[in-house]
């Protein structure tokens, strides 16, 4: 396909229909979201929040701002309490809206200082009814935020170098990075400077704030982030001639049409990472599909073009130079999640602890801050798996810290069930959700810790409240997609469609894929604990020596998976 070919279903007369690609001259908005962005750059909404809405209250907010442009500053209306999952898709937006907001705080690379963590904890306690969830995008999400308090929250966050700018919206979202960047024993290059430069130069730039859809990034020397599930990822690699640098991947994304990122086959030195990142972003901005929101992610463009054409356009039109061919990264022997006590390169230690499915609070984060100050240097990190790390701990302080974390409700030596279970926000707060997730995850963990306490293998469980896969359901050992199902009495109740044996290429010998989805494999939420127990016991009884759950699933008889 030539660079200027427009992909799309045939229009009248057999001519190809435009996909809204700016680079091909299709600048006229083709859906309401694109019209809204053209009418007013969403970054401009901040002034209205500060000068109008914070004074006039919720009823003063323009609907176009409320359900659109607010996202550019990390704000989503919460789900109104009492609306069951069966009404999610049939009610109008204004019927689902509560008068409170979810607010996402950027923490690129998952890095937080003691001062920053204390400010987040304080904001959560004063303005968010003590809510503060750790997300799988390495940031903190608050709930129950009132519009009147948003300017004060911004001032307090920005005073310590934090922001909510472009935490949501059709923008470059928070950048994932290794939570142990700069302290890892096996790290050759710390990419923090590249993450910082991108954040400082490009986040909030009006020229880059109108993308076709969201744009997710991972930059890490270690393969400890879900790099294959991002729009663009840089993974550490050593070139045989040029030395350490980064392997470039593009076009990953899950949701209702999951695709894994693909290697471009190039080697990028650390100092060029921001420029190459910008080039990929601009390819997406200019060539991305803007006609249908369902096809507006970068993954669809990469799938249509292929990596060779994507690389050609990136080099010729945006970088003005050829990129160096490079090798694939070497992966660790087994996946790492950083939970537990681990040695740093400088002889100190870091300690990783697990909340229950990411559910935390301002009170708990304040306790973490106290522990980080008492036992470490004050540096705290969040992981893409809803975990919390405290860095720079002397060896004789590791056990006191482990005990202090446990007292705060955070386990540094959790059961495998607690360690490997994630959940999205769910119906408690999210307007897209169909089922409850956080509470279900907590109940599931408690049940399994009692019934399958001797589990000696990792079985990841990801619960999602809807098909959008915010909790990366398709790449879990047991992925649970929320839906309504019929129970034994024929009544519609909360339940899950089950995906089995998915995973990412996080370790040597692992094959990334979306696992096995058996026809009609569903469970009610009430029956979920017993179902997981049954499948786990079949695995423990039937596995071969050293066989992972995912590999066992691929060969297991169907009756053992139901």
C-alpha cells in the first residue's frame, strides 16, 4: 500500500471512504468527539474550571466540558449510586452522572517523593473521602471529588511537582516505567531522564493534545512493564556495535479488539528516545483514524500498514533520518513484580507490598509515607500491577519495614492469590462498568487463601467490570470480563466471561497471547470463587514439572477448565 492510500470500506461508487486522517487532507470532524476538540482545544477547559465552574458548582458546567474536555485534566464524572449494571448501556450520560468526580494524578514512571506522597494522602483524606486507588497505569486515582475543590487540589499538587494534565483524554497519558529504575541491579541504562524530558516538553502542548484517541507509553530498561500492551514502548537492549539503548515497539492495545505491540526492529539510544517518541506520536496524530472511535487507536493503523511502512513513514516524514537496525531484547528467566524484599545495586534494599487489587486510601498512603521516611530515603514507587514499593532501605531495616507495612494493611509477603490479583474500578464508581470488581476481588482472595492455601505457582487473576480491559483481562492467566449472566434460576445476575491462559512476553520462553476462550464459559459472581478453586486444583493435579498455568491451559481437557 502506498503512503497516501486511504484505508476504509467502499463508499458510493466504489471509492474508498476517508478515515479522517489529517495527513491525507481529511480535516473535517467526522464524529461528535472530533467536533468538540475542533471547536475548542480541551486544554482550555482549565480556565473555565478555575474561573466559572469551581464558583458556580456542578450545575454550572457545560455538558460538552463535563463529558468531554474535563478528561484532559484527569476528571471523569462518577457513576451515580444505585444504578445496576443492566442499565449501563441504556441510560443517557446525564442519567449515569453523579455530581462527583474521579481524578487521576500523573506519576510518570510511578515515581513519588515523600513530599508528593504526603500531599496526595492529605488531598485524599480531605477532599476524596479517603479514597486513593493504585491503578495499573502506575498512578493514584481519587474519588468523590467536588468541582469546587479542584483548583485547590491542583495548587497543592503542582506545588510539589505533580499534575493531572492529560491524565485522561485523547492525549499522551501517564508514561509507564520500571518502578526500580535507577536502583535495579540488572539495569544498564536508567531511562528516567527520557521520561522526565517527554513530560516536561510535550505533556500539555496544545499541538499534541488532539490525538485520535488515547496514547499509552512505556519506557523501561527492564521488561517489568506490560510493554506489549502499549501504543509505543521502549525496552532496554544492548546492540552488538553501538552498546546499550532501547528496542522500539508500536501498536499495542487491549480493550474490545486486542492487539499486541510489534517490534520495529530498531535500536534507539537513550538521548534520542524523546525525539523518536515524538515522531511516533505525530504519526498517530496525523495518520490515525478519526472517523470511528472504535478504530481510532494506533494499533489499527499499525495493523493496516505493517511495521515496515510505519517505520518508513516515521523515518522519512518525521525524523528525517534512518534508524539503526537493532536486536530484540533479552528477557529475564521469570517475570518480576517486585513484591517482597530485593537488593538494589548500591547494597540497599527495596520492599514491595501488595494492596488488595489496588484498593488503598489516603490514610494508608500517609502510613506508607511515614514508613518510607522512617526506614528508607523517602522514595516511593508504584507499579503497573497495583503494587507499592519503598526504596533505599538498609538491610537491618527491611524486617521492621515489612512488619510496618503489614500493620498498615500492605503485605510484602502476600499469598500468591493476593500478589497476582488485579481489578479495575468497577461499578462502584465507573459509568461503563456492568459489575462490581474491587469487592469481588477481595472476597475471591480471602476465599482462595483459605481453600487453596498451598498454591506454589503464580496464577494471575484480572477482574474487569466491562469489555474495555482496563485491568488487562486478555493477558491474565484467568481473565474475567464483567457481564450479566443467568443464574440457576434463570435470573440475570452479575457474572463474568472467562478467558484462560493469556499472558505477555515478560520472561524468557514466554509466548505472548490472549489465551483460550471456551465457548459459553461464564460464571456468576457468586460462583466465581468455587470456579477458580476448581480450575486451580485441576491445574495442581495435572501439571507437569515446572509447567505454568498458561501452558497447562493450552493442553488441558475442556472439562477441566469449566
